[in-house]
C-alpha cells in the first residue's frame, strides 16, 4: 500500500518540464532493447545504448525501442532530443503516478497506462506504469522495470514473422502492446473472480472476522483496479476516433475491438464491486443472526433457571414457621413443580420458535 | 457460478484474431441447420455440412444458417472464408465471454448478445451466447448449443409461409431472431417477479435465514441479468439508427418497437433490484425487532426474579439474631411482599409497553 | 401486487404484431363512446359499435372515439383497418404492460401512458393503461376499463361548448386528455403526502412494527409510481418538440405547461422517496435507542442485585466457624451495607447518565 | 409541514387556464404597489388599484407593479387583460405549488421561483412563491404576501437614484429582484450552517435522542430547500442564454454572476446534506459504542458474581457429610478464594481491554 | 470550521457590485509586490503602492502585480480603475466565499480558485482564495494573505531567468501560478493518504472511538476538499478551450497537462472517499463482532453457572425429608455432577464455535 503514495510533492515549486523520477526506484540497470523489422527481416540489439537508436531512426523499417527502468535520466533526455519529444511528455513518462491518458502531439502519439498484476495470496494489486510513443516509423515503450516481461511473446511473434505484425506499421505494433497489457487485465479479473467465489463459499460454510477482512481488502484493491481501468475506455476511444494519420484505418478496426475489451473490463469491475457489497451485507446480517441466536440461548437459560433458583431459595429460608418444611412429600412435590415449570417454559419457547 | 468465470486468460499472448474456443465446451456434435427461402418456397437441410453452405450463397433467396455448438473450429474457419468474415469477428464468436454489442462491418452486420434462462428452483440465471451475422441475402446464427431451442417456432413460421417472414429480407429475419431472444427475457422477469412475491409473503409470515439467503441470491443473479440486458438498449438503438443499407426502413419500425422492449426490461430489472433492497431492509429490521423482543423477555425475567431471589437469600442467612425469623407471620408476609413486588413490576413493564 | 405481473410470456414465440390481450381481463362489455364536434355543434353516440366510426372518419369535424375494455379484439382490428393503424400499434394497445412512450407514425401519433389511482387505506397504487391515437381529424382513446371515468368532465366541457375545446383541433383534445390524466397524479401525490405525514406523526408518538411495515409499503408503491411517471417527461417533451404538423404551435404552449407538471410530479416522487428513507432511518435508530434502554435496565438490575445476592449467599453458608454469625448487630449491619452499596451503584449509574 | 401539501387536486377536471388560487390564503388585503421611474425621476403609488396600472403602461419609463396577496382574482384577470398575459401564465401565478421555471412568451418573460425563510428555532423552512413578469417597459412581481418584505431596500435604491438601477431597463430591475431573492438563500444557508455546527458540538459533548431528531429534521428541510434551489440554475441559465431582445447584453453579465451564485447554493446544499449524513453515521455508531459499553458492564458483573454466588450456594447446602464445614479455616479460606478469583477475572478483563 | 461560514449575508440588500470584504480579515497590512520582466531583465518593487502600478501598465514587458490581503478596498478600487476591471469582478475578488470559476471578460480573463493547506495533526483543511486576472501584458494575483507564500519559487525562477518563464507572456505566468497552486493539492493528497494509511493500521491493531472520530473528520474535510477541487476541472478546461487570443496555443499544451492533473486530483479524492467509507464499514462491523464476543462470554457464564447455582440452592433447602441429605456420598457426587455438567456445556459451546 505504502508504495501507492508517490512522492509527487517533491516536485512542487520546480518549473513544469523538469525531469525527475517520481516513484519507487527499481533496483538494477536500465535495460534498452531495440528491434528493427520490416517484411524482409528483423534486426535486434539487446542490451543496447542510446547511441544505438540513432541509426535506426531514419530507415523505412519499423523500430521498436523498449526501455525498462526509468532512473537513467540522461538516457531519456537523449532519447527525447533524438525523437523530438516535448519536455512535458518526458516529465509524464518519469512521473509514475500518472492517470491513463493519450496525447496527440505533432508527429507522434503518446499513451500512458498501467500494467497490473494481482497476487491472490496477499490480495494486492501491483501496478507498473507503461508509456508508449509511436510515430511514423517507430514505437518507444517505457516500463518501470518490475520483474516479469509481458512483451516477450510479442517479440517472439516478430522474430518468427508469422501473423500480421511484420507486415503492418508501428500503429499495429502499438496496438499489439496495448492489447497485450489489456488482455492481462482479464487474467487479473479471473483471479479476483476465483477469490470472490472462494470467499462466497467461506461465507456460507464458516464465516469469521478473517472473511470480513478479506472482503474489505478485495474491495479496496477493486478501488485501485477501477482507478486504473476506468480511463482506459476513454484512452482507446480517443485513439480509435483520432484523426491523426499515424493510425491507419485497418488498425482502427482492431482498436474498436480493444475498446470493447476495455468496456468489458470496467463492467466486470462493477459487477465484482456489487458482489463484494452483497457479500458484506450477507456477512453483517449473519453476524446479526448469530447475535440473535446467542441472545436467545441466554434468555432461555435465564428464563428457566431464575424462577427455579428463586423457588429453591425460598425453601432455603430459615423462618421458624414454614408449613411446607416438615411435610412428608414437600421435596418430591418441589421437584415435580420444577420439572413441570421447566417443561412449560420449553414448550413456550418452542411455540415462539426460539428453539 | 463457476461456469461464469471464462478462461479468457488462456488466450493471453496469442496474436489477436487467433481462433480458440473460450468457454465451457458443450457436449456433442456441432449441429448445422440450413434454411433457404423466398416467397415461393422453402429449402431446408439439417443436419448440414459446411459444403452445403456454398451453393446457397449466391442465390437471391434468403439463406439462414443456424449453428449450434462452437467447438468445430475448422467449420467456422470455412464459414468465415466462404462469407468473407473478418478474423476478429470469428474470434468474438468463439469467445463466449462477450459483452453484447453490434459491429457494422463492410457487407454484413454482426450482433452478439446473451440468450438467458432462469431456474426458479436453484435461483440461477443460465446464459448462452448467440452471435448473429446478416448480409444482403443471408443470416448466420451461432449458439453455444445448450438444450432447448428457442428458434424452432420461427422455423415453423417460415415453413408455414404465414406472416411477413417469407416476404421480407434477412434483416427482418435477424430482427425476428432478436425479438425471440428478447421476448424470452420477459419470461425470465416474470419468473423472477413470482419468486420475489413468494419471498415477500415469506418475509411477512415466517422469515428465516433461508429467506435472507434467497434474497441475496436473487440480488446476485440480478447483477448478471443486468450485465446482459443493459447493453441491449445500445445494441438495438445502434441497429435502428444504422445507416447501413442492409436494414430496410420497414424493419427499423420493428427495431424501434424492440428498443422499447429492451428499455422495459432494463426498467423492470431496476424495479426488481429496488424491491429486493427494500426486502433486505425489512428482513434486517425484523431481525432487530425480534432481538429487541428477546432482550425484553430477558430483562423482564431478570428484573422480576433477581430482587426476589435476593430477598429469599436474605432469609436463608444464618445470623443468630434475625428478628423476622421466629415471627409467626413472617413466611406469609414474605410471599405477600414477593407477589406484590412482582405485580408492581409487571405493571411497570406494561406501562412501558414491554409486555 | 399479483396483478402487476402481466403474463407477457404467453406471447413468446408468436410473430410480432399478433393481437392478444396481455393483462387482466376486466369484467363486462367493451364500451365505445363516440363524440363528433366542431364549433357549430356536437354529435354523440353511446354505446356505439364499430360501424358507427366509419361515417365520422371523413368529416371535417373532430371525432373522439373512446373505448373502454380491450377484450374485443375483432373490434380493435376493425378500428385498425378503418384508421390505417400499424399492427405493432394495435399490439402495443393490447399489451397493458407497456412503458409510457409516444410514436410518431405516418398520419397519426400514438401515446401510451398509465392512469393511476391510490387507495390510502390499502396503500396500493392501481394502474390502468391508456392509449391515445390522434390524427388530423380524430382522437381515439383506449382504456382498460376500470370503474371510474376521469374523462366525463371533459365530455361535459365539449357538450357545453365553453372554453377552447370546441374551437381547437384533435391535438388540443389529446392534450386535454393527457392533462386530465396527469392532473390526477397530483391527487395521488397529495394522498401519499398525507399518509406520509400521518406516519411521521406516528413515528414520533408511537412507532411499532406496523409503522415500519407501512413505510416499506409506501416505498414499494413509490417504486411503481416512479416507473409510471418517469418516462412521462420524455413522452411529453417528445410531443412538444415534435415536428409533426399534427400538433399546432398553439397546442405546444399547453404541452410545455404539461411538461412542467410532469417534471413537478417526478420531483415530488423523489422528495417522497427521500422522506420515506429518512423515516426508515428514524425508525431503525429509535429501535436501536430502545434496545439500548432495555439493556441499561437489565444491566442496572443485574449490577445492583448480583453482588447483594452473593453477600446474602455468603451468610447462608453453613461453616461452623463464621465469626459474623453470632454477633449481635450482624443483621442490621448487613442491611446497612446492602442499602449503602445499592445507593452507591444507583449514584454511579446516574453519573453515567443511565438513569 | 401541513402547509406544504397544496390542494392542487381541487382543480382536477377544470379546463386548463381556469383561475383559482391553489395554496393557503394569506390573511388581509391584496396590496398593489406601483413605481414608475426613469433617469429623470420616480412616480410612486401605494396602495394602488388595478385602474392605476393602465396609464403607466404606454409610457417609455419603467413601471414596476408589485402585488402582495393572490386572493383577488378579478384584479389578476384585469392585469392579465391589460398586459396581454396568457391564461396559462395567470394559472401558474395562482398555483403556488409551482416548480421554479421561466417561460419566454411573446412580448414578455415569465419567471417563477421560491422566496425562502428559515426559522433556526423550529428548524423549518418557510417558502413563498414569487412570480416575475417583465416586458419591454414593465416588471410585474407577484408575492403570496407573507410578512416581511425583501424588496424594500430595492425600492429605496430606486428612490435614491444611486447605482445603475434608474439608468437601466426592466431587465435589470428583474435581475435585481432575482438577485435579492437568491442572496437571501445565502442567509438561510448560513443559519443552517450554524445550526449544523451547534449540532456537531452537541454530538461530541452530549448526544441524545433529541440530537438525532434535530439531524433528521434538518435533513428533511434540506430536501425542501434543494427542491426549491435545484431548478434555479436552469432558470437563470435559460435567462442568460435567452435570445429574447428583452434581456440586454449588459444584463446578461449580471445574470452570469447570478448563475454562479445559484450553483454555489446548490453546492452548499449538497455539502450540508453530506455533513448531515455523516453526523447521522456518527450518532448511530456512538449508540452502538454505548451499547457495547453497557453490555461489557453487564458481562463483567455477571462473570464475576455468578461463580462466586455458586460457591456460596455450595457451602449453604445441608448435606450431612461435607468435610469443609467443620474445618477451622474454611471461612477465611473461602474469602481468600473469592477475592483471588475476582482479582483474576478483573485482570482478565483488563487484558481484554474491557475495563 | 467556524471560519468556513462566511458572512455573505451581511451584503444582502446591497446593490450588486458593492465592494465589501466578505470573509475573515487577516491581520496586518496589504502587501503589494510588483515584478516587471521581459527576456532582457527584471524590475521588482516590494513593498509597492497603488501608484507604482501605473507606469508599468503601458510597457510591452510582462507586469505581475501580487497582492496579499484584501482589506484595503480603496487600493482595489484604484487597481480596478487603472486596469478597467468590471465592478462584478472586484466584488468576486472581495467575496472570499467564491466557487472556483473563470470569466472571459473583454480584454482580460478572470480566474478564481482555492489555495489549500492541510494540517495532519488537527486534520483540518485550511483554504485561501486566490484570484488571477491576466490581460495582454499583465497578471494580477490577489491572495487573502495567510502566512506562507507558495509563489516565492516562481519569483526566483523569474529572477534567475532560467526556463521559459521570462521568454513567454502573461498567459504562461498565469499558467505557472495555477500550476503552483494545483501542484500543492498533490502535497495535500499525500498527507491525507498517509493519515488514512495510519488509520488503517490503527483499525486493524487497536480500533477505538477515537479512530472512528478521526475517520469522520477526514471524511468531512474530504467534502470541503472536493468542493474546492471539483470545479477546477471545468475552470481549466474552459481556459484550454477558450477562443480568447490572450491564451497562446503553446500555453494551451501546458493547460492540457494541468487539466490532467486536475482530473487526477478529483480521482484521488474519490478514491480516498471510498477508502474512508470502507474503513467506516470495517469499524462498524468490528464493533458488531466485539459485541457478539461479549455476548457470548455472558451467555457461556450464565449457561454454566445458572443451573449449577440452582442445584446448590436445591440442597440448601430446609425440607425435613430430603433423602439425599444424610447420604454418605452425596457431597462428592454433587461435585461430580457439577463438574460433568460444566464439562458437557463447555464441550457444547466448543462445538458451536463459541469458544
């Protein structure tokens, strides 16, 4: 949770466009991975340096520069100069507390969104910011650099040359990257759904304070999930409706499909939220019900034994003149009365549906 | 419930457009049913094969290809090639976790929605995805293939030649299919309404934890029902407002009527949701009321018998010098006091409206 | 309540446009009442038959055909043929589970809405569907045929020839019918308001489970009232904004006024709903408060008498060697301690504000 | 409260445009106050009669006719004829259960809104309907006629000739009237805010059922306040955006400012509503907390004394053969055990944080 | 809190445009700070007087007049005359209870918003109103004059001549001022987030009434924060979309970025609100859970000891003929029964999961 509070305030007072990494610094080196491909073949360079970018810039083939780790500010500045990126864009890339959005700049399109992961054991959503920049002949993707690489299958598809990827332009590659990220949301939703189902069973079989706690944690994570997913619809819709010539009509068809996925995710989040709210209601009313049960037991016990104890107390009194004391059948009669009274009360409670 | 979590994640990393069946595989063969009709007559072929589709494609008569079961991927690929369907459409057909939507492709219109069923005994909504594709002279309908066939009455109407169905084009057939599916929603709403009414009576006569459980289950099913029904309005509105020449003006009048039905369904769902929320409130406040009742009984018993027991305890003490002990009328007096005190307290509780 | 579930499902599978009465069949004959009027005079025929409609159709005077009871399907079919009504319109008229709407057909305008009544004794809203069709020289109104006729004052106004009604066309008559129906909503709102006020007083003076029950019933009826009233705004707005030449500009001024009424009704419903929610909150917190009161009584009694009873028990023990037993002043001292302890505890509870 | 239910239903069945006063009849005479002014001077007549209106109608100076009390229907009819008012407008003026709105009629603009007052002692919002009609050279204002006159300062400003009022036209006068009324809303909001603050303090220091009752009454009044204030935004926005030549561009600037005020009021109402909801939550949870406290006291007392009483009971038994009875140190030992057990239990409760 | 209720009502009845300071008067002098700069150099004057403004007005360099403290009304009137400000704008500046908004006047643009601060110790949001007016060659900023000056770093940047600030016009300076204020919102959100996290930990480890109190106070402050932040989006969006030539296209790019920040803040506020609501739910359910726990202890104690006490009472009775009394093994047998009964009950409670 602590990680979610980004120290954005550290930048207060600095002029806009000042480059500074806002967010947790991931350990290790910044990794640069360059792929340059056209229908004819693939050229790959990893690990690469900033200087390796320049030669690919002016070729007609598609260049994909993938950068993991944002701590190397000179590298990003160099990249910005090489590709003519606006300082505000560089600032947005470095500020990892960004709301998903897209900006149609002159000559390139900038997209920023969250790559999510969910650990069903700790019930926590982990988020990594991904920035995409694509122009006429290049795509730059920038990740914070957590472990795990969702883009490897994509690289494999480029290398193999199967499918459309090699034939189509950087807009299709950008779409594929977005598709990969958003498809991973479905995997998270599934894990959530499984956890919710397990909790639902637990709620029926053996609800405890831990169940409540888990429902609340899932609800909280859902808030963050929604915060990341909600703006996606607008981002992708903006791309699809964009009049920029950087996005070809053929790619727009795919973006429309992706838009449906984004809506589907938002829908699922709402559904899960409502289910969790419903589960919270069940839990609370089951607590109420059990309290009722406990109170009934207490009341039954008290109602049966208080009068009996009183009666026993009466015959424990030491008054000199108590006619019942010397009688022969007092004691058996006493028990008779006791049993009869208890039986009557049990019957009464049965009638009142308390037993 | 388990069935609702579709293993969409299995597709992660695959290129978009890869055909793979997402969802539970229904048992049995894929069934193909071909009907070809015009005002003059009907030609029918069932069970049919892929090769049977081709000859009908280029005739001027309307061809309706109905496919039940989605596991036969080569068949779907063949169909896609035969009718020039976009790979993304084929992918959407196979992915049975689709949100209802419509896509106006070049040369044909694609509609996907949910065919629902409700079992009032298990209180579960069962859903089956239906895809409709209609072009200038054909309609293709694809179902997951659960038991029960809603479309049989429609086939009967085509065979009999009564009504408008034979005279009008594939857009009217598509409308009729949609109308059949959506009309079935009303049947589900009725079953829901009856169950809610029964629960409402139960709530007044004899509410128990099971009542609560059923309210919650109905609420949960309502969430899924709404998820399926909500986008319908947009789907049908898009069709009605469509500028595609595939939908004739005469059919649009029917689509407008269907749109009213869709709004009506969504309205009813909201009404049911509010009623269920109201019922939950009643249940919870009746639990509170009963708790109050139980507590009153306990308090009355304790308030009456605790002082009496104390008094009996006092005269059970063994102090040598207790003036009341040897008195002649102590014991009757004791009972007199006891009865008077109890009567006073009962009166007090009556005044306080606790009895 | 039961009446609200219309057996719409009985129509499933039938082709659209099939005429079948959906709803409860009202007892008795279908009544037809024809009025034909212009500035010069009024011609009236009641009870009338289908054949009586035809002669008035082609005159330049305004014809108002009012039909009560929808079970006579041949009559409606005849009417449909005579005035060229679309089969879907006839179907909508017969289906009394219709959402309020308006359709601008060629040559006539169709409006369907609910005529409501509220019985403050049973706290139930009773609804009757009214369809209005008006063309260039005629108005057809169709009611389900419950007892009570809201339209009689209107007929009287036509007969008397006072006011604008005779001078203006069928659009003004249609407006007057709508105005009559919607004005009756205000009467219902008033009855609701009075019932709510009475309940509010009851809530302060003497709340009981019955109060809760009535709040819930009012809330439930409010759901149905809202369902009927909410779409009215759109219906009347559509009429007012309509470009159809069937509605004259002068009438639009009246429709705008009616639109304000509709908004006013929806506002009032929302206000009532919020007040009922507030009352529910008051009820529940007063239950909580009373529970608190009961618990305090129990705790006070237990806290005072348990220690005392214990002390009495101690001196009821039979140990041979208890120094207090033979003392002269043990017993008075015992009472002194008891009274002092009780007084101390009462004081403590007073300080804690429990008494 | 009772006053809020206006007997609008009394008009049901009457033709639209029938003049009848709906609302409580205020005591006393209808007062007419006429001011006629231009930059040169002011002519004033109060109390005035209907006939006094006519001479001012055709002059080029601005005429302000202020009418208090709506029971004099002939006067209003005369006024309507004199200024050519539409019957529906006259009807709206008389119906004091009107929703705030504005109508752009031919030749004049009609505005109706609520003048509110709030009595912090009874916690009640009192409302008075004000209608404004302004044309090219006149403004007519109609009030229900409660005591207190908000418009007197305005008259004073006209008389003194200071400020813009005398230089500008009737649209500016109408704006000034609206501004006066809406500014008074801020005064009400302040009184509300002070009452809420006082309640907030009470909630912390000494909450009781009366606190709850007051929160609920403030909430209820807020509902009515909102009902009156909500449509104001639309009313003023419509005036500002109006294309009528009756409103000069210079006045629109002031209307825009007024629009900001209206939004500000609606914002404040929402803020107050949320604060009241929050206070209700605090109250309820403090009730829960206190209940918890009470229960703990009861449980502690019972847990300590029940076992002790049992033990005392054991040694009060009369069995012939009880070895502890004749022992020398039984009684001191008994007390030792009792004290030790009580101490252990107190310690246990301290550890459990119950004490 | 008290400070939040601005005595706006004091102005009721005064003509619009009357200058009067609404709000708390800050102690001390009104401070005027003038900076005049272009690419060539900076001229600065502080403390300055009204007369110092005039010479800078007509130069081509950018003039920034920063005023702290609003109590000096003649100064503001002089400024208004010097720069031709509309009286309504001056009125808005002085009324510190303003909703954030922007007005595009002729020749200048007026922006008003709130500068916020949050004290995590008292959990209170402190707000200061800032007005910005910028024309073709000047920017006027007006603050209420609390301690702390957010604008100092900006002045430093102007003095140093680094960055774009000196090169660009007054629109960029206005943007920089807005950016500074809005960036400070992030700092507040962080403090909120940290407080919420601390409370979340407290909620798990050791929740008490103070925790509840703090949650409620954070919620209340969030209401005020939202009231200040919500309209910001619209304000900045209006500026960005403005067609005024006072805002250059280059600046609009920065405004778009600022707009994203504003949306981000509103998003975060919503997230925090939901988290606080969730925490309230946790607190309440944990209270319920503990109550349940307490009740169980009470019930267990009562259920075990009431029957035992009754049995001890029975053998304390003084009946002459009780066969068990003289028996040799009665007493050991009694203990045996007691222990066995207690053990059985403990086992029963264990099975019922109460222990």
